[in-house]
C-alpha cells in the first residue's frame, strides 16, 4: 500500500478545568501577568455585559439578543491577538472579541435594538465588518478582504468567526478553499459551542474534528480548548504570524460550550438535558483563568469584587447612553443597505413617507 498523504490534527490545551497547567511550556505572553489580568478583566466585563443585555431584552428594550455566555475565552483570545489594522468579520455573538477591538456595548445594543447606526463603530476600526446574522457570509467577506491585502501587499490579516453549524455551509468551504488556493492571509475560527440552535454537533458533521476541514482546503488546521484562553491566544498568535508573513491561512477550531440559550428567542431546555449543561459549567473559562491568576498571586477576591462593581457602572452608563439615543425615523430602514437606492425602493420609501404624512 502506498500513502498519498497523511495528516493529523493537534489539540492544544495549557490549562485544565481547574486552571492548572497541563504542560510546562506556557507561551511567552503568559509571563506578562498584567496583560493576563487585562484579558481576564475583559472576560469578566463581557460576562457582565451579557447578563445586562439579557435583562434589557427581557424588559422589552432590545429586539432579540444572542448570548455569549461560556464563549469568553474563545472570543477574548481571538480579539486580543489581532492588530488594529487586521479585519474582523464576526457572526453575531463574538462580543468579547469586538469589545477588545473597541466596539462599545451601546453599539451592540443599538444593533440588537434595530438601529443600524450601531454598526458604525465609533472607537473600533471602521474597517471591521458589522454583525452577520446570515450564517457563513462573513467568511466570504473575510476571504475577499484577505485577497485585497494580498493584492495590495499589505501585512494585514482577515479573521472570520463561524459556528460549528455554520462550518457545514458552502460559504465556509468556499472561503477556506479560495484562501488555500491563493495563499490568502485568512484565519477562520470555528467556535464550536456544540449546538447550532437545537442541532447538536454529533449530527452536524461526520468529521471527527471540524478543524480538519481546513486541511482539505490546504490550510493549517488545529483544534484548541476554547475555554482555555492561553490555548486560543497561542493558536491565534501563530496563525496571524503565518498569515501576515505570507505563509498562508488557518482554520482554528475552538472547542467550547454554549452555556445559554441560542438567543433570547429560544428555550434550550426543550432540546438539551440539564446534566449536560451542568457538566459544561465545570469547564467555565472565566473560573479557569481566575484560578490560574490567583495561583500566580495576580488576582484576589477583593480585586474581583472591585472589578465587578466597575463593570456594573460601565454597563449602566452604556445602557443609559443606548436608552437616550433618539430613535430613527421609520424610513431609515431604507438608508443603510445601498450607496444608491434602487428605483423600486425609492418608490417604497416615498410611499412610506406619504403614509406617515397621512396621505
Ligand atoms: C443563511 C442562514 N440560514 C439559517 C439561519 C438561521 N440560523 C440562525 S443561527 C443558526 C444556527 C447557527 O449555529 P452555529 O453556526 O453553530 O452558531 P452558534 O449560534 O452556535 O454560535 C441558524 C440555522 C440564518 N441565520 N442564516
Ligand atoms: Mg454552534
């Protein structure tokens, strides 16, 4: 028998569920404890933000909201590895990555409140893409950005995130295929949270890992413990460096768990058991990094309390700013999709204005 090719998928993990190192070679960046504390603080603020967002939706102040509970290590790991000039093309729940890049909670609220101005980031890079609710399209946008970087010879990387379910879609395969074929600086992160609304990972794909889809495209592929921010960050750092220096794109599968409902429009108790969720909580990413930082004497209960109080005040300020934002006129729904409105929509816009004037 002769072998045409052989492959393997590395699994990367540095901290176990209790925050204890499982290997000795922790990456260089972990020595900078101030930076590690900064990452931890953002994971905590992302969680406080998430809780506030659900409360806002429950009181009728947001349309729908997709929670990121349990994804904090994956998301902050992605955002913190990127440079400002890189481009992020997220799906709809990667707030931890976006907050790191300067997206303001008030902008997230505007988006989920139906105000398109939320996507016009005031502090985050203007070149970052807005949220993508259509599953998978953001991967193609990122591949397009990566192609532009290559043509312009700019040392920049396009990063897209996609769910386990989304990685079954043609858009995802098309994006990674072109990245492999043209050696584009694309990093596609599959945030495998085990569920695509009510469809579990085990019936989503016959592939042993989702990372291996990258191999078929000719990309570097790795699976990481998505609840271990050190592993996510290390895989991201390496992938960004390879892409930036012209050595090609990557697919990173971050294995995590969606601890909340799919969105506020969902009730996950209808399709998944409590025992599974309880078990997943034992691998809570926030608890894990906290335990490691405490073992390094870099964090304490006192600091935790103080930071949570600060986060609450920050989020209250953001909520107030959102609630004070003047709502848009109804015709604004026509104003953000096209640079030049097509004739039929011009007509519909006029009809709407006429209706409003009572004609
Ligand atoms: C093109 C398209 N098809 C279907 C949907 C409906 N939909 C919204 S979320 C979702 C599941 C996505 O699951 P996954 O990719 O695992 O991401 P997660 O929500 O778990 O982060 C589906 C099918 C959609 N938004 N867009
Ligand atoms: Mg999923």
